[in-house]
């Protein structure tokens, strides 16, 4: 199921469409188009959707880097993965429509 969702999201990215913001299941249950559907909750790491990666060089204050590293450690992910996810979430919240 996760693979199908990731494939769908990759298609959206490929065609320049926005990835819809996650919403509570209750929102979808009220939509008549989804009546009688089967529901499942899955986690998708949006930072991993693009298969091609590119190494970049950035400069951050040491204290910011320490906070990033601590949060990544707590969440069991890499520094790069955390930064990518944080940027995508930030842009998703602030994107102009």
C-alpha cells in the first residue's frame, strides 16, 4: 500500500502538481465520493520520494546544526533526511496558491 501511495506522489511531483496536505480521516469520511471505502493509515517519508539525490554544501550556525542532529537522532533518521523533510513541510505550509 505504501508503495502505491509513493508511486502516486512521485507522479504528482513529476507533473509539477502539489502534494495534498495530510488531513484527519474524519475529513475524508464526510466525503461522499469515498463512502464505503476501506481506510488505512500509512507513513510516507516525502524526503525520500525523489530517487535522485544531489550533494550540496550549506553553512549553518553550530547551534542550529546541533539541534538538527539531536532531532534527527531522536527520530531515527539522518541529518539530510530530517532537513529534507523539514524543508518540504515548511514549503508545503507556506506555498502560495
